[in-house]
C-alpha cells in the first residue's frame, strides 16, 4: 500500500536528507525536484523511491558530493560534459544547458556525458530543451552492473533498460516520449516487488530462461532478465537498445564492461527548428499534427487517442492536488535514513 503526501512535504524531506548527507544545497534541490516531478507525472519508478538509493550511493562514496563538472568543446556543434561522478540530475541539467548554448549558435548540438550518475526520468531533460523551442533527443545507457536486459534470444543479460526520450515544442504542452527499449524499466519491477504484486506476463524471464510473473524470478538469486521491447518482435527492441548502448559507451570511448564506467552514459541531440521552418509556423504545424493524431477514432474500450506525454501532464495536474504516492518500503527507508542523520521526518511525512 502507498500513502500520499504533498509535493512540498516530500521535497522538504528529500532536501533535508541530502543536505544532512553532505550534499550542496543546489545539488540537493535539483535532485529532489527532478525525483518529485517524476512521481508527480506518474513515473514512480524514477521518482521518490530513488531517494534512498541515491543516499546509499552517497554513503558508499559512489556519488561524490563536492565534484566539479567540466566541459570540453570537441567541435563547433559537439561537446563532452564530464560530470565528475556527481549527482546525475546536476550533470544532466548541465549537459542540456551546454547543448542549448551550442544549438543557439550552430542550430544543432550533440553532447555526450561521462561519469554521470543516474539521471532519473530521461524525459525531464528533453522537456527542458523543448521549453526553449528545441527538438531534443536523448539516450541513456548504464554500466555492466545495470545490465538487466536480455539480448534477443539470450538468457544472459547484456544490456541496461536503455531508454530513449524525445520532446518537441507545441503551442501547449510539448510532445514528450520517454520509453525503455526493454519491455519495462527495472524500477517498475522494483515497484511491483515493493507492492507485492505480480508483473505482467511477457516482461521477465527467470535465470533458466523461463517466462515468469513473480518479480522475485527476476531479482533471484540467481538473477533472471528483462525482455527487450516488442514481444514477438523483440528483435526490434534489441536493435534500439544496442544503438543506445553504442551512443552511451563506444561513442564516449568506453567498453560495455568497462569497470571505470559508473552511472549513465547519455547522448543528447538538439535541433533548432528555426533552421528549417519559422518557429511560429513550426508550432502551428505541430499543433496540427497532434490534432490529426487525436482525430483518429478510438478502438472499443479506449476513450481517446493520446499523444506521447499527454497522460503524464494530466497526471501531473492531478497529483499536484492529490499528492505523491510513496510505497511502504520506501517510506520506511526514508525514515530510517532520517533517524541515522538525526532528522525526524514526521514533520513532513507523518
């Protein structure tokens, strides 16, 4: 069972925890804001439940609290952002900032990150760029310890969930797609595990390569694997996942099993639509495109056709009123960390 709390209360508790752990105020604020917004938009797997995970990484010294970000311009429209093993949200925001600066000058930009920890909901970062009028595409892979996904036809995991996200501006909410190239992200399996619920059929295999619905079949031990996106056409999801892997590792000069690779390997591509079409006309054409998609008659049992991101923005507006759900294991972990820091989180999460 989950309990709901206001976004303001969860934000205050999260910031207090990270600052008690030694994080700089700006890092604590940006990290918690990204996680709370993910939960508000319905992506609980990349939301508040990640706070204890990040605190654990801080305690182990894997997230460096006083790290510095450096930027290397490798060409007129390209850059490498070294995040210094700091908080992923801080590094991702800097990558977007650098990409926007380049794209305003060159009409396009490609930025990759190194030593960047978990960036959370990938869609958050392309949304930032779309808010500035850019078309944005971003991919994200993970190191070998995050390889939970099976190559098509294999029983040994070789890939991460390797999401792809894109955002395109309109005159209203942007079109935002953010999806794993596996059938589901690992965080959703963890959410089902915490809730004591079975996962849908066709998501996971156990360690022997047999279909399973109990999330413990994935977590083991021994660990099973998550299937690539696509069901019977999973070879397509595998191909997309492999592309994300290449952009996040080989393009950054890293191998798929490199022991020095921690966190996420991100590749951000920005396109300024004004290079090809006047901005006002482009937004009008995007509005027409969205309306055209939504004009398709829904099949029986479906109320309406939704474009990517539409459900998330609706959920955001609802949860701002109803509150953020926190599952019991996550809530207990938050309070445990609070006690360890001498904080009583009941002032926010009672």
